[in-house]
């Protein structure tokens, strides 16, 4: 009672401090919301700038590519001489659909300006209308000197787009042009496709979106709005575009779309927060007691996981280094004899088995946390399976200067899954070898037990397990305090991940059995596994007795 009374003021102070911190956190959160929104807006602007640049470049590339394809029959081939005959403009007419064609029938025309004598040849409306022909002549003459044409490839045909302005004959028209050149890049003619200005830009944007898989979703989500048209018309009252590019007189612009604003999910709160603070205070007071209890457990968990990470890193590095070393020895032919090659191969196999055992333990613990483990028990003869596991473990035991002796009744059988029981035995043998001294003998034994069960045990000659830790060591990531103290003081500590015994307990429990640790008769620790008995008739073997004449002894 006195202790509780002393703790009450401390707890009250803790609650008041927690409430004060919660109130300050709520006030500070209001300011953080604004800061987060500003950060999100900056991130969105940066994204739109990058995406906008890619988008306008894609449309500009589409415009250049379409102009190159459309004008290539006439302007594409470089003339062999400045005096070559020029192809007529009619060769530019194509029966297939193209974004350069005007939707109105008969509105698309083709023209050729011979720069050597200044003559214009045209089809369609320019061929019948002298005023339109004069505008087209002046327009194609000007594009040669403005230097705005661009080529799809280095050294290719320069192409561009120019728009008609004002109420004159060029109103509503656009000319897609290409410059035909002679040797030494001398321009000798300009070919043009006269089309509708209003339809050209949207058609090029649609063509770029269909050809660019990354651009289409951005436009579909309205993150960007693309426009393509006359560089001197429109958008005077709009916000500045995030990116732009030009192909002659065609300017491609990218604007932040309405979808960009919808993506900003950080919003400012509104209204009084007294109710929120009251609820927060009540919840804080209710959870403070639980928090105090959980704090110690959380600290233990952090320490256990830190120990696990350190231990597993060491456990993985050692066998991997051995595998790499002896693998390189074999690969580079450094082994000088068959004996050395066999020893290298045996080392690789031994260390690979260690890695496999560790991986199986980690996977089992992960499945256990998801409750995804299960077993399919069968009746198993125990002696052959234990002998097989001991023989396979022998190289690992020999590496630690340990010997494994097996003594089991020959007719002993259990109800278990073979793979799970192998993993149980491997983990117990590995634990015994780790915590026993060099040169020790690890003994594996078994006997019938009461209540229709079979007991299997593994004895080592190590320091044993203190009684206070005998239940705790079966929890995941747990290692004894003496090992942590040795590690913290820089002394040699026994390696281990803290998972092996946890896996043993879980697998045994899945079989309806139990596992515990006790003192071994000759000193050290004895780990005992009790499993359901196999197909043995009642009364054939008395409970707890082992037939002395029926021991199958083996040495690994």
C-alpha cells in the first residue's frame, strides 16, 4: 500500500506531462499540416516540371516525325547537284490517314518553292488563288532564313511548322514544311503541306499519347494539359506553363491540370480543436497505464531483435565466407590433390547445410507469426530417422570437435511428420554442439513414456540451463544473459540466432507433444521431446521402461 501511495503522485505527474505533450503535439500538428502541404505542392510542381518536359518533347518529336514522313518523298533525298530536277509537289499526296491531313475534304494542299528561281508550284487552293499563292510563296521563303527548322536525325531533312496569322489569306492555315538540300547543305527548295491550323495541334498531341505509354496515363488522369499550336497566339491570361518546346512556329506547352490539385491529399483542418484535445486527453489517460506496462516489454523486444540481427549476421557471414573461400579454391584450381578437392567440397556442403538449417528456422518463425504452419503426422520408426539425421550432422559436429552417440530402442515409433522431426533433431543437436565444450560427447536417447507417449532426448556436456531460464529460452530471439554479458564485454560468446529452440517448441506443439529442458545425468543440459506413440500395442512395453536387449547403438 505504501509503495502504491508513493507511485500515485509519480503516475499523476506522468499523466499530466503526457496530456501537456499531447496538447502541444496537437497545436504543432496544425502547423505541420501547412508545412506538409507546402512540401506536397513543391513535390507536385517538381513532378509536373519533369513530366511536362517529357510530354512536350514527346509531342515535338511526334510533330517532327510526322513532318519527316510526310515530306520525305520529295524533300527527303538530298540532291546530287544544285541543278537536279525537283520532284513535283503532287508526290506528297498520301492515301493513308495522317495527323497532317485536314479533316475537311479538299482543304489539304501541297506546294514546292524552287529557291533557285523563286517559282512556286502548288496543288489545290493555292494553285487557283493568286493571293493565297503569294502568301504561301512569302511564307516558304521566310522559313529558310529564320533557322527554326529541326531534323529528326543528325544530318536529316530539316522540317518545321508555320501558322498563318491575321485576317489575310493564311488565316486558319498551317504549313508543314521541309527543306530539300544539295551538297554542302545548300537549300535548293522548300516543300510544304498546307493544312488546317485548328486540327493540327490536337492531332499531334493524340498521336504522341498513343505512341508513348508513359504519357497516356498522365493525360488521362488530368495531371497535365498539353496544347500545340501557333507560338504567338493564345494563353496570354493563363498561368505560366510548366514546360514548352518548339518545332518551327509550332509551340508545344504543358500546363498543370485539374488532376494535379486532386492529388494533393494534405488539407488544412478547420474548426475548434477543444473537443479533439478532450478526446485525446481521455484516450491518453486510459492508455497511459497500458503504456507503462508495455514499455518494459518493448525494450526487451528491441534488445532481442538487436541481438537476433547481430547473431544472424554473424551466422550468415561465417558459412558464406567458407563457401566462397573453398568455392574459389575449386574454381581457380588451387587444390593440389584429390584429398584437398574432396575436403573443399565437403566444407562447402557442410556450410551449405548450416545455411539451409538457419533459413528453415527463420522461415518457420515467419510462418508461425502468420499462423501458417501445419504438419501431416505419420507413423515413423524413430531409430532409422535419428540415425540418418545424426549421420548428416556428423560433419558439423566434427567441425566443433564433438561426437554424437545414438542409443534408441529399435522398435520405438512416433506419430510425426518426418521433415518436421528432422528439423527438431537438427536444432537440438546444433544447440548441444554450440553450448558444449570442444571434445564433448552429445548423446541421443529415447524411451517409452506414460500416457501413450514416446520421449526423445539430447544430452550435452555444457554448462546447463539455469532453472529460472528453462521456460524463457524457448521464446523467439531469446539468448541467455551470460552470452549477452560476454558479448558486451568483448569476450568470445557462443553464436546463435535465438530461433532454434523456438522452432523446436512450435513443431512439437503442432504434433500435440511437449518439450522441456532439465539437468543431464552426467552434467550439462538434457532437452526432452515428448511425442505421441506410434503403432505399438498396449502392454507390449511397460510405461517408462526400455527393453535392454533391443538398443540400436550407433556412432556419428
